[in-house]
């Protein structure tokens, strides 16, 4: 083994380590109005996995029975407090169809975190996780945090992707894993809170420990969705969406 190793120049090693440490330093989170940190979370995954329903459940604690396909990118935001830090979670709900991939991928470079979704009753949506993860790894900043989300756990009788498969793939990529149900609310809040907590610890706590606070730029870009009159089933009190936010369901 030793004979196959390439000799290392001490000065070169030092420079490489320094460069590596610099590259791995987390970016500071942008500070928004009223002292809240802005956290940009992108929902990605195949169409019909329930990405919009997860956002709606987390934002307003409702489930819509109307299926409306997201066109391009939809947006909501929600104020939360994570370990004492006020954070404005900007939830960017991207379209899963291939024809919108070039548009939605433009948002990857400014993301702080991703919720990568698949449908536990749809094997192809799970198989395509590898492609979505490749897009994230090549287009998103290296300090992004990711959650792999197996949605529609209420359809257990129709399950084709086992929990162990989802957890195993998440472990392979070194990301968090949750199974959720937008219909029942199972693990939805826990998933978003866990992702926000991981981002807070990396991008606020670790950053301030290393060099103090800083700021970044905002996310911009076009967004549109096809909207329609939908019936909603209210399951509790939730915060309303900001004025002008578009709505869709899945």
C-alpha cells in the first residue's frame, strides 16, 4: 500500500489544506427584515410526488383535494424560530416535468437547502432520485443541506418503495431522510424543522464561530403556476400565505 502512494510536498499539502478549508467554509445567511435570517428551500422531484401539497400543509396546515400541476416555480414563505433564531423560510416549489428542468435548475445556485421528494407508491419517482441528486450536486452550492422525502406514506397499501430503500439511499448520499404524508400531516413539520435546524447550525452557528456574520444576495426569478378553485380541508390553524402568492396543490 505504502509504495503506491505519491510523495507529498509539505508546502503543497499546506496550501491544499488551506484551500480545502476555505472552500468548505459555510456561506453566511442573508439577514432580512426585522432581523430574520432568510433561508431558501427548494422542493424538487418528479411531478405528482406531492411537493406543493407538502408546502401547503407546512405553510397553512391544510390539504387540497384539487390537483393542479405547478408550472415553472411557485413560492411561499413562512416565519419560524429555530433554536431562538428567527428565520424566514422561502419555500420554492419547482415543477417536476422535464420540460421545465432548465428553468427550475436556475434556482439551484442560490438555494440553502433542498427537499428531494419521491412518491412511495411510484417506483420511477424513486429511481429518478439519482438524477435529481446529480443536478443538485452539480448546480447547487456545496454547503447546501438536503432532505430525502418519501411522500404519501398514507398510501402504505400501495407502497412499492420500502422504508429501508429510502433510508439506505439517504445514507448513501449522507442526507437526512423522512417519510411524510401531506394528507395527514405525518412528519411534515418535523421534516422542514429538521432541515432548517441543520442549516441554522451550519450557516449561522458554525459561520459565526469561524469568522462572524455576513450577508448574501436574494433569490430572483420568474414564477408562475396554474391556479384553480380548489376545495380545502382545514385541519387546524395555520399562517396565511403572503399577498400575491400563487397557489397550487401537488
